[in-house]
C-alpha cells in the first residue's frame, strides 16, 4: 500500500515568512527556512514509515521537486496540482484538501494511506489524518509520532 505524507512548508517547517523567497539560493542560505530540527522530524517519519513526500505548499509553484529533494534526501515524489478554481472556492476553504483528493485520484497506484501536515485548518475537513500545526512552533515531536502511527495503520 502506498504511503504518502502531504507536506506544507510555512508554519510547518518554519514560521510563516514575511516574504516568499523567489530565489533558491536565498532559501538555502537563510537559516529561518527549513529548520533542521523540524526537517529531521519529517525525515524520521519517512524512515520509519517508508512513505513518500508530496508537496502541498504554495512553494511548489516556484520551485522544483529536485530542489525540494536537496532538503528531503530524495523522498519527494510529487506535488499536488494547482487547481483552476474560482476565488469563491478559496474563501470557502478546503482547497488543499481538494488538491490532495485530485492527486490521490490521478497520481496514485491504488489504495493509499496518507497524512497531511499543514498550519491552516481552513484548508481541510475535520479528519483524523490531518495534522494542524501551530505556525509559531511548526511540526512537534508528538505530531511527528502521530504521523508515524497513522501512516503505519492500514487505513
């Protein structure tokens, strides 16, 4: 069974930035991005569950899977699509969830166990496999342990 970790960045791996960097070299040099202790938590999820990472972050628009794999040791296998939705859909919420559902429909090989980590609950329905972080602290050890437990379940 395929195991997928759908991963946001801002508020999960680092505090939401005051700006969105448009240059990968800036991202890699700035210690405020991709905090190593939190990236290590994500990598521990990958090691213990053998899951793949699919990027849901808005950063997927500006950067590539190859660039993300520099950080996540080759564990990134995809990015959710950017859906062509009306502005009203963004006001209603659940957009990331819709993008994940689209990815699961068109880009997976059958049944999948999945977890999504994000800092904004408005993007998701209230489901047990959605982990909402506090944007000021990002992914905690307890939340990472919960992800491992969920990904090791049979769905």
